């Protein structure tokens, strides 16, 4: 059975981010799950990576020069990869791996990237909270500030939720 990114993101919010408000801090969530998060030098075309080597805890690497909004989304995206892997019944996907968040992450063709993007969007901008903000006549800019994401991310999320 395929994992639902919205369901998985909601589980994380309900268990590891209860009553903490917005914006969500995916670094804090990752650390609670036992992942180390590093701000580091990465190739220019790579925003982040999930790295797991034999005998070590997984690491999320974030591009040190990216804007904080982008880092928040990238960390959430890599968390999505991690959740997908630990929930998988395929033992071969859990041992050693490196997932890079580069230009292909946004293309929408790789199922793992699609899952990670949807997970990140749901973690950072839950549907019920977006709907409440829209009901309160908040602008896209105000919603972006509330969630700590870019206005472009809000527009993309609203399109995906068919609210735009």
C-alpha cells in the first residue's frame, strides 16, 4: 500500500509539533526523529541531501547559502524521503543511501520526489490551516509570512489544493 504524504505529515505534526504553532520548524522535528541537520557547502544545483551510511544515523544536509524559507522546505522535503524510507517494507531501501534535492525534485516525474514535495507542503502548510487563513481574508503574502515560506510556495500549494 502506498503511503499518503498528507497523512504522514499530519502524523508528524500531531506527535512531534503539537500546539507549537507556525511556522513549523522541520529541523527540530528531524532532530526529534534522530537525524542530524547540517548547514553546509553543497554543489550549486543541490539544495539539500539525505545521507545514510552503514552504522551511522541519517543526516540532512542543507545548502548554507539558501534563504531560510528554502531551507525550511528542503529540510521538510528530505524528511519526506526519510519517512518514506522508514515506512517502506523494502529492506534494500533502508541501509545506505543518498537522496539529493536538485533541479529534478520539482519536475513532478519521480514518485519519490513527488511524495517528498507533497509531504513537505503538507508539513509546512496544512490544508485546514490554509483554508482557515483564506476564510480570514489573508493575502498570499500574509499566508507566506505565517508559514515561513515563499509567496510562490503558497501559490503552488493553493493550486494543488484547487483553492486558486
